[in-house]
């Protein structure tokens, strides 16, 4: 497994991490001034991203993200992912891109794929 694959898997785990561990887990995979955007939001910094993740966890209890594929080059990566429900069913799929800095994610953009 490549470093980028592991980074994306650890990042994906942050979305369903326990609330008291989320910020520390996120800090291990993203820079302090991380930028994040998806079709519904744009946030800046670890604290704002952790709060957004907490909202996701509250809206989709028991859901998690599975990283299906990672492509990488020149300090950038693209991850294809699936949102998985409590029973293992696919709820949504998408792709996210990121710029890497110092071995962590620095600028993340998520795209939701049509069903």
C-alpha cells in the first residue's frame, strides 16, 4: 500500500471517528490550515473541518467511507470512495482530490457522483 493510499484511508476514518478523537486523528493526516470543499460547503482549518465531519456523523450514524482507489503524482492525489451504511450497503460514491504538503493533506475537494 502506498503512503497516499494509507493517508486517504486514515483521512476517511476521521469522518466516522469518535467525537473526542476526531480532531487529533484529523491533525495526523491534514495540515493545520487545511482547505476543504464539496458541493455543499467550504471550510478552512482543522477545527472547522472536524466540525463539518461531526455534522456528517450526526446526519449519517453508522456510516463510513471506504477508499476504493487512489491515484497519485506530483504531491497530488485522487481518491475514489464509497459511503457505506451500517449494513454495508453503498449509500453514495464520489471522488476527492488533494494537494499534499509535508506528507499530509493540504487542500481537499470532494465530488459526489450521480447514482
